[in-house]
């Protein structure tokens, strides 16, 4: 819970900081479609799908952007399913129309979101590592085509349950690779 509180404070602070990639622009709204594949465990099971998602980023210094991501699902029962990521990206600002960027982040979850949909809730915390790279190609002064690759690694382990002749440990070890494409608008 401390990590969640820290990420929330950083996100709220970033919303008020004066970093601007273009004069008077401190936020970026992105709408992306993505193709995502996932594999679990030994990699013997994998699948792919096309999705549409949005995100809001906050520039804290020229080129440096904080991109919080929150995924919450409230099922019919009492348990909340969530994934909270605190991502930082660096945009290599240039006078040209193409701006490459790198992204890294960390998050926590109690689920693994297959195709951006939270699946079953875990009884333990799952660590989420985000690493990505991409390019924004400006079509207009404040509108860009956005292409991005994202690697996410989900890891976590629950308690071990002992049975008569064996033990069982609930584990999450899942890798998700996503290619996103869409538009960004500087606000």
C-alpha cells in the first residue's frame, strides 16, 4: 500500500509541474490501438488480440514525462481487481517531426490483465515491470502519430500450501508484449 500511495503522490505532483514539450503544452492525451501477445509459464500457451486504450501523460521537464496507468475492475463480489503503474518516459526532443522516446516503469497489481482486461484476482501482490520504446511523428504542431512497443513482466508468489505428500505455491510469472499505434494530442 505504501508503493500505491507514493505513486499517487508523484502523479498528482506531476500534474502541476511546469515541464513543456511545446510552448504552453504540459500534458499529452494518447489514444492507441494495440496488438498484444501473451505467454505464461513455459510459453506453451500463447495468444494475441487487438485493443483500443487511452492514457494521459504529464511533462515534468522538457522531454521527461510521467505516464500513470490505472486499471481497475469492480466485480460483482466485494474484491477489487487492479493494476497501477508509474511510468516515466523520455522524449528525445528535436526540431524534426519524429520524436523517439523510451519508457520504463514499475507497478503493482493483484491480477494479470490479459488484453487489458483484468482476469482473476490473486491473493498476493504482483510486481509489474514496464519497458518500452517508440516514436511520435508530428502530423500537426500538437497532433502526432504514436507507435510504441511495450514489454511487461508480471511476477509474484503466494503462500505455499502443504498437502499430505506434496506442496503447492500459487505463482504468477507472465510476460506480455504489446505493439501500440495511435495518436497523441498535446494539451
